[in-house]
C-alpha cells in the first residue's frame, strides 16, 4: 500500500509529500483502484492506452473543485481487511504530514477499491484515527458490497472438483486464486469475516455488517450492460462483474447510500466504463462540491 505520483512511490512524510504535491490543497480526494489494477487505471483504457479525450476524474475535480487528487497502489491479492488496515495507516500519515492542514478528505474506490475504503473506515473507527474525522465522502464505483457471482461460481466449481478423486487436482488449481479474490465471494471487509475459517468452504456467508461511520456519506454508482437494467438478463449480468443489488450495499435491507440522490446508475455500460465516463465525473463533482452555508 503506497502513494503514487508521476509513476513513482511517494513516502508519507512531510518532505516527500511537499515535493510530490506542490500547491497541495486542504481538500484531498484519494483514488483506490480495483482488482488487478494500479493507479494507471484512472487515466488509461482497459488496453493500457492513453487517449487525448479520456476523462480523468482527478484532473476534472482539481479543475472544477480545487482539490488535490492522490492515487494509491496496493496488492489486490491480499485480504481486503489487511489492505484496509494499511490504507487507514497510510491516510493517517498523509493527514499528519500533508503540506497544509487537511479540511476535507474523500475516497473514490473502483470495484474492490470501494471495499478497501470501507475496510479502512472500519479500522479507523475502531482505532480512533484522526483522518476519519476529516472524511466526508466515500464514492464506490461498481463495488461488490454483497459479493460477486463469478467468485461464488469459482467457489462452487472448486468444491465440486475437489470432491472427486479424478478431478481433485483441478479443484486445487481453481482454489489457488488469491485470498483477495475469495473475499469478493460475499464482500468480506472485516478480519473477523475470515479469521479461523476455511477460505474454500462452500458458499458460507460470514460477513460482519460493516456500515459507514457517522459523518461519512457513501455514494454508489452501478452499471448494467443492457439498455434497460430491468431486463432479466441485465439484472443477472449487471456490469459483467457486479450486479446492481450488490453495488448498492451488503444486503437489500442495508443499502450504503442514505438517499436516492446518493445513487447513480448507468445503463449500457460495463464495469470498466465506470473508470472514465462523463456521467460519473459529473456525479463526483456534484457529490464532492462543498456545501454553501448561507
């Protein structure tokens, strides 16, 4: 877990932060990538190409709201809860050593990144971290808070193959995927969700109901590849990886967003469209814009 700027790691100390972020603003937006990605996903297309007309959310927010965008890189194969703990520690150091006092902190997470952000808040709330007091918003772009169907399918496949001696080796190969991926089965964000349990047990939901801490507003964006999300196929396939109901919260009875204004949905869009889309950029500007007090 590290800060990245200009293609290089940035230490979270005063001197390094001052060099990496000249003109640092008191409002900071931290971007957390998803599974298998790094900080470049926010400016490159899925094929790794940088195009002149690509919308980069950090640049847009800096131009329109005067914030400083900050990008992190982390190992997505590790436990989400472990990455959340490391993110919490990194943000604590960032707030302590930022060149100017931090007035407002927001986190934007794509896919697994939204779960890591929630895990960090869970740790910070428990430990009384100072950065959480400055955090106003978490934005989750296509995050599988209730889990991902592909991982549940892999769990079922691995369990089935291991049950038969002739295919046991194939089952072991399927189960060799990382624990970070296995956390996506039901959206596990807390250590107690997995500690002491078999990571390959069959479709057992042990999630702790981790909700946003007081004072933090969660905004969610979901997508669907079909032109109408109410089509049966659209409800099942979602954005190819995450279904809308999973993007909304851990359970139907526990949505993460407080009001309809905190949820945006894109029809005819896939999981990676959420990394650069004008409607998402506008939503970020709307949600993260400071509230005027008369």
